C-alpha cells in the first residue's frame, strides 16, 4: 500500500492527520524535507507545515517554497494528488459567510503567503499532472496546540496564574476542532475525492469573549481575564465564519465536534502534550 506524505507531520495539525489516517502508511516529515532517495512511493502529499511567525521571507519559505520542494519529490515518487492546507484568513475583510469562490482579500503577511502558496501549488500540480485540493480551515483549536494562538495562550497564562489581557472580544470566529480538520484532510487525500477548494469550518460564529469566559470559568480563573484591556487591531476582521456547504455536498463532510465539547478537550489535555 502506498503511503501518504504529511509535511509538518510532527506539528499540531499534522499529528492529527496521521491519527485520522490510521491503518494507512504515513510518511511524516518536517523541516528536514522529503527526500526522493529515502521516500517510498506515495499516493498523496498533504502539506500541513509552517507557522505564522517570521517576516515575509520566512513565511514564503514555510508556505510556498517548502511545499513546492515536497511536491516535486512526491510527484517523482508517484503521488497523484496534493492537499495544501491554507487558511480562512485569506478571505480578509468582506461580508460573511466566506464561500470558496469569494475574493481573497486577506492582507496580513500570513494571508499573503497562503494566497501565494495556493496559487503556486496549484500551478505546479497542473504542470506535474497532479490533482490539487486546497483546504481553508477556520480558527483551528484542540488538545496539544502550542501557545501563540488565542486558546492555548489563554490556557497557558491562566494555568500559570498570570493575567490575560485581550480585546473586548466582540469579534466572531469560526472555531473548528483539529479532529474535524484532520478528518477532512484525510478525506481529501483519498482517491475519488473531487479536487478543488474547500472550507474546513463549522459555519457557526462564536464571539471571542464567549470562548475566553468559558475557558476561564472551566479553570476557575475568571478573575485573571482582562477583556477590553487591549484595543482592536486597525485591520481587525470583526466577523469571520466560513460557508461549510461545499465540503458537505461534495465530500459528505460535516464538523462533528461541538464547541463546548472541544473546549473541554483542551482544558483536560495534559500540559506536556503540547505540539512543537
């Protein structure tokens, strides 16, 4: 049985994808890259690597250059499709819900890198005669996520007994559990899954303040949360929710982890299980 190669396989999303592919051979790789000399034949490449840190050059390396290198190796080893994990952040500031055919107006360094990555991966896949799938997740969360994003940063502060300053939290987000994102990525890597662009979201808007209060209450540290201590960013997207229709109609995918269940999963996760 041919393997599925997972770029960023040791990270937060990559590890969840490997679990979702249980029963199939998996080649997980990180910054060391994918080697044609050592890599067995693969069926598909899922690129889930890279973070949000660094300047324009670092982000381009993580989200454009590195996946293109891996794609070339995977194609040489027999891959028939590539699944590129982008972000709902590419939609930027526009009316909600964000559908896959909406303009990509995201103008943060991270969004620009993802937009370029989408375009170059699709172009390379076309040259190499591979099917390309672009997946745009909402705000992914779940057990083992390292600080840097809202939920793990909040948990780390409260567990350390430190105050957590944030905006008033009126902005909404489409919080999607990593387990659901991993299920969709595994489905997209399978034979017969239609190529194209898919949102990975719940279709539900949740206020940031509600999520912050819910987690603080679960930890018994509501006294440490300072909602409104920070201003909104000048470019703040106040409403962010994905249209989840296409993935449901074409792939039979519906997010299954309700927000209350998902928040409980992160609170109960042992601190030592945080991804690198």
